[in-house]
């Protein structure tokens, strides 16, 4: 393994992408929950609901900050290790990522900062609108990332001139079915992931009877609804992507002749290690969804029997719920990415040609440094999230300021 730069680079990217998606899924799953939780609290004048918004929003903030760092490290790795991809598809592949960066850093981060520091400095609805922009741009960022990824799997919207891809149909790039179908799947699966996280944290506090104002009992019910409602759409949107397997992309034949394409794919073979990894990812995905479906059925029965939030054995089950949608997402991603091998861009650029020309020593150094960086980020984020989740609403990053002893000010003071 350590003598093959290509294998090292691929394993490295797989590890970093799987770690980065942990932050992405949490962000996309929690943002709508926080947004509509704050809206409901505003409409009802519910101080307990606003206290819950501060708690869940604090967890969102920790994850978002670490997600930005992991995204920067991942983009650096993508630039250093895969220069062949940028040489040929820099404009077509890089344009959506540039838009995503602008949206994530200049819009989403700005309005998140306004939301964080604006609790007692702006009107109720202006403050809520800031997080509305944060939520919309989070999903917009995910869409642009999938546009770039969809180009790799279903290349469309460009023509190859002098060995480089020139974007000549932005609409085809943006409406790429590989991107839109995957984006729909990510949207619903992330909501399911968010519901599972809410269930797990709420179950932890309910098991320890730390819920004097019913904050976690309400959150457990809401998280359960998200999980139960999201199971079927997640499976359906994931399954719709299989209709594209085995079809020829619209730009096939511009870089290689059909005979050359067949020769490259035949030489790769179905017995390769990457193929076996892809099958393993598919099995992991199906097993995880089967467990999720079973747990969802059990949860529905527990709720009907009146034991939701009361039966301790079920609270223990709910505490591990996030593991399964995350495992399913990673398994699905592994299968999606390995299925198109040996191509980085299907029928245009092989993975070997996309790799930067580097020695085994350089590849090993890159693997060690980037993997270590992501391990530190992942472990630190997990530790911070678990720590603040266990401490509860009164000790989170966005906890309400104290005034006059134990009394708390109105969570959002209108101007």
C-alpha cells in the first residue's frame, strides 16, 4: 500500500471525505431544526423554546466552525494530490466549488455571526431572518458541491478542446441528473440525521431525569417525527440514482473512442480491490438502513404504547441512533465513488491520470499529515459536541446571559 501513490491518495481522500461529511450532515440536519424551533418559539412567545434554540444552536455552532476547518484542509488536499483533474477540468469542476466557497464563507458565515451576536441587539424577526439565510446558504452550498461531484460521474455541459474541458452549457452542468438526484437524497437524509442526533441527546438527559421544563421531552418527540418521516424518502431518493448506472454520459467519446473506453474498463476488471470496497460500501449502506428501519418501527410502537421518553431501554437505543444514518451515508458514498472507477471523470480522465506525479515518499507524507489533521479535527469536534450536549442548556456556547442572580433576560429583546 505505501509503495503505491495512487492507492494512498485514494484511501486518503476517502478517509478525509468521510470525516468531513460528518460535519456536513450535522450542519444540514440541525439547521432546519433550529430555524423552525426559533420560529415556533417566537410565534408562541415560548421562553423554554428559545432556551432550546440556544442549546441546539450552540451545538450547531461548534460543528460549523470545525466543518469550515475540515473543508479548508480537504480543498488543500484536493489541490495538492489531484493536479491532473484541475489541469483538464479546472474550469468546469472548479467553478461550482468557487461559488460554494463564496456562499459558505461570505454569506453563510456573515449571517451566522449576526445571529450569534445579535440575540439582544436586533429585533426578533430580523434575528430569525439571519438564521433563515444561514439555512438556505447551507443547502445552497451542498447543491454546488454536488454539481461538481455530479460532473465527475455524469460529465455534461462542456466540450473538450486541446485536452481541456471548456464549459459551454452552464444549464446542463447545473441540471445534471447525477447532481440533482444526489442533492435530493442528501437533503432528506440530513434531516433524518438531525432528528437522530436530537433523539440521542434528548434520550441522554431523560435517562438522567435532567428535564425540569420539558425541553428534552419535546425535542425527543420532534426528533422521532423527523426520523420516522425521513426513513422512506431517504431510501427512495437514494434508489432513484440507480437508474443512471450502466448508461453512457452525454459527452462520452470526446476524449476516448468507444474501443479505448472498453479497453480501459476491461483492464480495470471486476475483481479489483476498489470494486470489492465498493461492494462493501453498498452492503454497509443496506445493513445500516435495515437497522434504521427496524429501530424506526420499534420507536413507533413504543410511542403508540406511551413509552416514548419513559422506557429506559428505549432511551438507551435512541442514544446510539445517529450511528446508523451516518454509516449508511458513508457506505452509500463509497459505493457511489468506487462505482465509476477507473475514472475520475467518467470516460474522460482516469484516476491514475488525475493523480499528481509524486514519489511514494511524498504520497506517504501527504497521507500521514492529512489523515492526522482530520483525525485531530474529528476527535476534537466529537469531544466538544459530547461535552456541550452533556452539560445541557445552561452551559452551552450560546447559553442565555444571567441577570439579577438566577433570573434570565428575555432570550430575544425586540427593538
